[in-house]
């Protein structure tokens, strides 16, 4: 049970970091367009 919870948290963390990196790239592109 405990191991499953850890795996779940790890997966959500992975998804979060993936979303953050995508957002960073999108923001960088928007910044480049502005300049």
C-alpha cells in the first residue's frame, strides 16, 4: 500500500515537471515574439 502511494506521488510529480517545462518553453516563445 505504501509503495503504491509513493509511486502515485512520483508519477504526479513527473507530470507536474513535464507540464512546467512545456509552459516554460511556451513562455519563452511568447517572449521572443514580443521582442
